C-alpha cells in the first residue's frame, strides 16, 4: 500500500462519490474553498498498486491554543479492512506532525455503534470535547416518492405546506452572484433575530463560488410580492443533497415559505440521482432549552430518519498543548449550550 498526495480532482471525486455514506465534507471543492480562505489543506490517497482504496482530506486550523488538523466526514474507506484503516491513521498522524499540529480531530462518516467507538479507542483516539461537523442528523430517503415522504411527514408539516401553496409564493433556483449577495444580507438579519453570530459575507461567498464552479450548489429563494421570505443554500454531491444553510425573514415564518423550498430542492436532488436528503443537525427531543430545539422539531416534522454519526475523536500529538485546548473547548461548549 502506498499513500500519496491527491492531484486529480476527477479521480478524487469519482472515488468519494462511489461510497454511499459520503457527502460534500470530503469533496474536492470543499477543500478548494478552504484554500481560498488561505488555509493549508491535506488530500491523501491510499493506493493498492494503482487502485484507490482509501482517501481523506483535512484542513489545518491555527488557534492561540494550538494548531490542529480537522478531518470532517472522513476518511473514506472500507472500515472492515483493519490493515488499511491502521495504515491510513498512521499517515494521518504523520501529516499532523508534518504541519506541527497538537492534535488531529476526526469525525468519521461511520454510524454510531459500540463497534465504532471501540475502533476509535483501538486506534488511540480520545473523544473530542467539541463536535466537528454534525453528529446527529435528520435524513430523508429520496428513493421514496414525494407522495410517500408527505405521508410520513407530520400533519403540521403538511398543513404548513398547503398554507404556503395557497399564499402564491414564488420559488426560484439560482447560482448567480445576486443570489448569494441576497443570501448574505438575509443571513445577517436572521442572525440578529435569532441571536447567533452570522458568517461573514466573504466566508459564504467563497464557499458558494467553490461549489458553483462544478454545478454543486443552488440557492433556493421564496418570494412574495417581490420580497424575499426565505432562502436555502443547498449542496448536491454524489449520493447526497445537503441542506447546508437556511435563513428566513419574520414574514417568511408567517407565510410558511420554508417547506416549499425543501420540496423543490428534493425534486432537483432526485433529478441528479441523489438517494438521500440530509437536513443536518438535530438535537434530542427532550433538549427543549437547546438553542437548536425549534429548528430540530421543524426538521423532524418531515418524518426524517435520525442518523447518529460516530462523534469527533482526537488523535493527540502534543499532550501538554492539547490539555489547554480541552479545557478551553469544554468551557466554550458549556457557555454556548452546544
């Protein structure tokens, strides 16, 4: 087995997309986005002769408490082949040391199980104090018809959908500069209303542009009488359509615009051959004080299946530096209620 830097986008994406569990977190373009932000990235391929048998991509993050590498949604490989798994994690350790990282944080694309947690332990990883990407997600099966999905949805969701359809709301699907400009404006207002820290316009634009280059992103917009009610930032990659970001105005909530955006995105996802629709993060039904409780209940109203990924684990390379990170992140998690 030989592990090398990846240099060919098509070769990379063909391998990642061939795995049912994969999504944009390990896509080529997600790391082009990180490069545009001035980040150092790692893309590695495991080869058996000339055949790709594993891959992972990571981004090197710098912080006052220490440099680390983040691998979200990876590595992508056959986890039942322990020799391959061990060799790839050896390479992850080598790359972490190459970039002078205090630790490498990995959130694998593995469903949570006793076996997955045991494997993390056997590989020498420790449970991370903070999440890395979504660990608990709502998933819709797009092999089901639209009618079947609606039958599985809650009465409340179906009622909101009928209400929206009566409100003469216009839905558009765009990849224009104007669309992302409007999204950035609405996201800022949405953040002020919901009391969270908005992403910068530069962050959102660069991400949008990276995925737009290869027709992997669409911004869906709901309007009434020319006024924007809600927008969804959707990524389509391989087997999965991802509800990456969603924003709305106060008027959008009144007119129940959001369900229409999702139904339209699901139709596009089926056309592209996606087999699932990832609504992303949800919290436990009993976490009523969590800041994401309301949006989680909205996502559950779709009748989604609930998928638990193996949580983020850390491969510790500099124990003393890592202890500082662990302390800071543990406190931050309590303060932010996440």
